[in-house]
C-alpha cells in the first residue's frame, strides 16, 4: 500500500488518465473525480494527502472548491495544486489567494508535475509524521504504510491503520468517540459514533494478543492508547 493518496479533479478524462499513470508509476495511490461535488465527497470520505484541482470545470469551478475546502476546519490543511490553461499573472495570484499551494499551467510534463507534487508534500507534511513509531515491539512506518509486531507484518484495513497511527502519536490521553471521528474520519457527519467501537474491535483483533491491551477502554469517556498497565 502506498503512503500518499492524490485526488485528481478534472472534467477531461484524457488529462486525468495521463496524470494518473504518471502518479501510479511514482507509487502514489490515485483517486479521480470529474466535478467539484464528487471531489468534495471523496475528500471527506478518503482524506487524500493532496488535491490536483482543475481551475475550469462545469458547475462549481476548481477555485470555488478550493475556497470551500480551506474554509472547512477538517480540510483547511489539505495541500492543493491548481491545474489550468490560464497562465496570466493575476490568475496565478487568484489561485494562490484561494488557498492553492502551487500552480501548474497546462500543458505540463508528467515529470514536472510529480516533482512539484513531491515538493508541496514535503512542505506541508508536519515534522515527525513521516517518522516510524515503535512501542513495545509494535512498529508503524508511515512511509511504507506498514505495521509490524516484533518484525512480523500485521494485516489491517485503512481505517484501522489511521486509528492506530493517531493513537501511537497521541499516547496516554483519553479521547471520546466524537473526538476520534473528527481526528481519524475527518468529521464525516455520515459516520455514527458506534462505528468507532467496531473499528476499535477490528484494530484490537489485528494487533493480536501481544498488543491489543495497548488500546484501553475508558469508562464514560472513550479510548486511550497506553503502554502502561
């Protein structure tokens, strides 16, 4: 599984396909949308690491979507690269003011796009988020997106992985189900709080006997990750 997910939003299928091929060859996971409404739903549900966003689209434009995402707390930090045929200086300024992190004018080479994308991700990834975390023989490596216990690979779904990453980087504090939904699911209003319990159960099962006790149930509150008894 790749470490970074990129959402391509462009109403022209050949352009999406060209970009998708280049990104997949560079080991990125790719999601696609051809309009702003579908793109917003994908952002909320999948929490991509970066958005490649076409400026000119039917209906809601890319620039309007960028402004909306930057206004919403759960998506305000999402890196955005604008793709457009508009090369004029004032359009670039408008895109950057709407919250875009970079701006690429069509036509562009796939190699240039991948290089710019890597540069934006380097700038916007918080320090320490790429570093492996190890607790009592349980190792989570964000770069390879793998979890192992005493050297043996563990198999878990993407939601369980995100839960574990949040817990391992936020130890010794009790979180309510609502707080976990905000942090791990991105405040997706379609998810019920009890869904957290289901994924906690799956995560404990994936961790196995040696490490499932690291995730503690806190009565009347929610859950805590702790290496203490």
